[in-house]
C-alpha cells in the first residue's frame, strides 16, 4: 500500500499536464495541420506561429499592455496595503473589524456585476482604454487580498520588535522603513506575487475597460476567432506564451504559495 | 496578540479605503440606481420602485440560472474538497518530490482564465482535441458543443483541473504543520490509519479547509470567463451560470433595470454565505 502512494500525485500531475501539452503540441503545428490531421505530436514542426506573434505589433503589444498594467497594479496594491495591514495587525480602532470584513466583501464581488458600471464610470472620468484604468480597477480585489496576506505575515512578527525600536529612540517612520520593512521582505514578495497573479489571470474587467491602446494579450487572443476563420495555431501559441510568466515566478514562491491562498492565515 | 487602542491607525487605512471605495462604492451605487429605475434613450429615467426585483425574483430564467449555479458550485465542491485532501495526504513529506509536486500542481492556477477556457476548448473538441477524440475512439458519443450532459461534464472537469490544486496546496500546508510527535504517539497507541486521519490530521486541517471552501465557493459562484470561452453558456442555456446570464442581460439585451436588480440579489447571496464563513474563520482564529 505504502509503496504505491506516489501513484496518486503522479496521476494527478499527468492529468494536469495533458491539456497544457495539447496546447503546446498545437502551437507547433500549422492551422491546416491542426484541422486536417489528428496526431499526438506535430508532424511538420513549425515555429511560424511564434514568429508571427513576436513580429506582429498587434500581438506583442498585447503582452506589453498586460505586463504594464499588472506591474502598475502590483505596486499600487502593495504600497497602499502595507500601512493598512500594519494598522490592522497592531492597533484596535473604531470600526476595524467591520472595515476588515468590508474589504473581504470586495474580493467576493462578482466582476460581472461591476462590468457595466465600471465601463461607464471610467469613461466618465476619461480613463477608458488606459493602463491606469485597468490597474485601478484590479485594486478592487487585489488590495483586499494584499491586506489579508500582509496582515498574516505582520502578525507573525512579535510586537516586541516595535517596542524595542521605540525604546532605542527610533521615530515611527524610521522604524517602519529601516527595520520593519526589511523584516517582512518575504511577506512583501509573496504578496506582490499574488497581486501579479490575480491581475494577470483576470480578463473580464481588463477587457471591458480597454479598446485598442491598452488591450491585454488575453483579449487580443479572441481576435483569432473573428478574422480569417479560426487560426488555431496562433491561438495555441499565444496561449502557451501566457503560461510562461507564471511558470517562472512560481518556482520562487513554491513554499509560500499555500500561505498566500489562505489569505495569510495558515 | 493584544492590540493597542489607537484611533490614529485610521490614517494608515485611509489610502486603502479610498482606493477600494473608489472602485466599489461608485459602481455599486450606479447599479443600485439602475435597479430602481427605467431607462430610455437620452438618459431619461423614471422611478420604478421594486418592480425589477419582483420581476427577477419571479422569473423562471433567474430561477433556472440560480439553480444551475448552485448545482455547479455544489458538484465542484463535492469533488474538489475530498480529492484535494486525498492528494495532499499522499504527497511526499520531504525530499526532491516536494518542490516538483508544488510547482507542477500550481501551474493551472497561473494561467489566464480565458486561456484555460480556450485550452479546454481545443482539448475537448471531438475532431481535433485529445479528450474528445479519445472518448469518441472509446465508443462514447461525446460532443460538448451539442449535448447538454457532455457540456456539463467538460465544464466540471475543467474546473476540477483548474482549481483542485488550490485545495491540495492548502491541505498540504495544514498537514505540514503537524508535529511528528503526534504521529509517534498515535503509533504507540496503535491507532488505525482512519483514526489518525480523523483525530489528528482532519482537526489540524480544519482552518485551512474552511478557507479552501470559502474561496472555492466564492470563485465558483462568480465564474464567468472559463465557461464563457469553453461553451459560451450553451448548448442553449445549459451552462449559462449566473454571471453569464447577467452579462447577457446587461450587455447583450441592455435590460439595465432587471440586470441591476439581478446583480444586487446575486451579490447579496454571495455576501450572505461569505459572512457565515467569515465568522466561522474568525472563531477558529480566536481559539488558536
């Protein structure tokens, strides 16, 4: 019994990898081959789909747009959430528990509910089709997430650290930047990863708030359906490339990923 | 941790409050505004009171969408939670296998949601997809774009593929926090495998499992992109979950009043369930 225990995770991982393999497999085929022949690996191996994506500016600007607003959102979310998480962890103040729950309710709000009002709201303040609009709208769910994760990390730091620093004559802000932030660098890194991730995978709001100038890659992909039939090869290549950023960063946070998903509460 | 009372802490919270309120309050008020009025061209609004709410709460379309939504959420929770626990229990506890498992299992979580939909679409298509082709070779008459049962099967399988890892990761983190001494004590007592699971492992996982259920409920209840790309809500309306139906109503037919009323009812249901979970979670935390 114990000997075959590894089988369960192995079968599960195989199941996870199959659709990804199929996507990769298709990305190295021409669209004609995909439609006309069924094969487990490319018969005529081609890089053409990838070359199209890297040379056609409508394709690669999609990636740049996505990365641009995702990074912007990550910076805003973590910068705003850091002092707030500190306050929630260390102090008791009027309405703190209600505020904490209210923040979580925004993580729960179905984006579909907000799609249309967001479109109207951001149009009326002249931010429609800008990277800032997407970055700000993603704050709706990323700031609550960042506050929750950081609060978990900060609460793990003993309060004695703060008190000792004050006794040593540090002012609050000097303590905060010189001692406190370096202590929780790991927590900040994990939080940034999660903000990055959730902004990267979200599409409904990003698509609603952009038209041309700030269109994310994920929305550009729908283009393959409308023009000249179904360009499945291109679609598969573009899809495969969206997996790359996540696959790289995940290695660095592998041991903390559960803590992030648990909203800092493991 | 004992906290100091400090009202000036509000100053720290203000940036977060402003940024979230900017995104949450104005759009939410817009929705509330639509929910009670009828709109015509040229921005003419007339007061409609609770008419839209009554209409939505009585409409068969809403009942059907809500029914499908609860069915979907129920099924994926019933599959993902036990499956996630089972996989976490059989994962290696140390050594080279741990990082490999963690990295590979996290992969689906980082793929943009519409890519997940598109990936499963080409994976399951009967002519060109591995899943569709293999199932048809095995003698099943499988076509998820035409048959309701197949569409459900594919949507659920996709969600299991996409999110079971979340439950695995959380359960695994819970298991890792168990001291070896507990297992040694159980061995001395001659406890059975089931007893170890029931009285040591499960209680230790209680907290992370609450969070896993909360997250899975929330996210599956607002699922939109993946089924939209995979099946487009079809065949017919068979996989049109609440979000898909809502967007259809608001952007497709431009029935803003009923759509807004539906949004509020929808949001209220999510809020209610999450409030219950939040209190459970906080009670767990205080016991710590």
